[in-house]
């Protein structure tokens, strides 16, 4: 029984560590998203980092060492499937739920806690899903 419990804990640890999400620090994101292809300091003081792991490219924007925006692409430039979009949204749910916003021209999603939004559209000529944190006005 003890051995079985250790195996279950190992599986759960692997599943929870496989994905980074909004708000995670740069160490967790780097561990989750693999090889750094490009790092760029942006004019607003944030840092944009492009990662490659398996069949995905991940472009993450960090502010103060925390992920505030993540964009997911296929390496080959093909569109993400509905299952992939759902999986990325679920990873960034933060305990909330996502609902489609059909009023927009592009495909958009709103998070029920109003702390993030997502857009499925072309980014730099490639179909992508971008999930970003919404900043509240003070």
C-alpha cells in the first residue's frame, strides 16, 4: 500500500509540474516550457521569452519575474485544435471558468473572475492562443 501511495504522488507531481500558467515565476515557466530560443527586454520594462518544447512554441511576457501573458503556437505554424485550446485555457483558469465572448470579431474568451482574458487569432502570421492577465485600475 505504501508503494502504491508513492507512485500516485509521483504521478500527481508530474501532472501538476507539466504546465506553467499566468502568475508563475520565471523558474517554473522555464522548467515547464523547455529551451529558450529568444529573450528580449521590451520598452515597457517587461521581458519577452520564446520557448520551444515538443511541438509548441511558447511566448511568455514577464513583469517583475511573473508571467503576465502567454502565447501558444504550433512549431509548424498550424492551428491549435479545440482540445489544445481547451487544455491551455484550463491550465490558466486559476480556479475560474472560461466563457466565449461572441461579441468580438476575433475569437475571445473571458475568465469568470475577470482576472484574465484569452484571444485565438493570428500573431505574427501564425494562428495562436494568447492568454493575458488583466490589470485592474486602482
